[in-house]
C-alpha cells in the first residue's frame, strides 16, 4: 500500500487551514480549530492501529467524534490556535503516511473498525486495515475539507454599518 492519495488529500486540507479566514460554524457544528484538532487526534489513533497491524497485534479502531470531543477541545487549547494545530496536523499526517507506506500485504489485516460519517457511512465490523485507510482518504478527510471550505466561504454577510 502506498500513501500518495492520502498525502494529496492532507495537502489540500493543510492548504485550506493555512489559507485561514474561517468564520463561525453553524450551531452545533465544529469550528475550524476543532476540525483540525479532530483530524490530528484521529491521525494518532490511525497511527496506533497501523503500528499494531505492522507488529501483528490485535487492535480496534474507533473514529467517533463524541469520544474525541474532550481530547479535541484540549488540543485546541494546548496548540493555541490554527498555527499550532496546523503544525500538529502536519506532523501527525506525515507519521501516518510514513506508516501506510510500510504496510504492504499487512494492509489486508482485519481490524475491528467503528466509523460514523453522518448517516452515509456506518461501520461496526472488522475491515481490512487498508480499506479503513481508503475510507479515511476518500470519505473522512474530504468531508472535513468541505467543512473547512464552508467555514471560510461562509454565508454572505451584510456590510458593517457605516461602510
């Protein structure tokens, strides 16, 4: 297994983060900072799972935002804003991509996987780890990239009074 597609999507996410200019999210949605922190926390979990697969150890992978919320909020505070979070995401994504490049045939190893991507994707079964990584590349990261773009583009705002 190789990480070319994964690196490409991370590049797009990081470029969006570095472009900045994010507005407030709609009620109940994540801020740009929380999205980036979530991705970094998720990268750490995916790296742990990939390391376990490479070592031949059993592992269960959970990507549930509600489990990560306290960790996400702590990461936002710890990193002190988007610059720090961008640096963290760059490091965690690089580590994950490097591990993915080492997987080879181990990508077929089944890993107990629990994913929730809204109502569109629900997985509560063992999946070959390479398949989970593919879902991360083709579904999870693009979903959050779209959220970041929405926060940057945001609704058209009326000009401030007196302008």
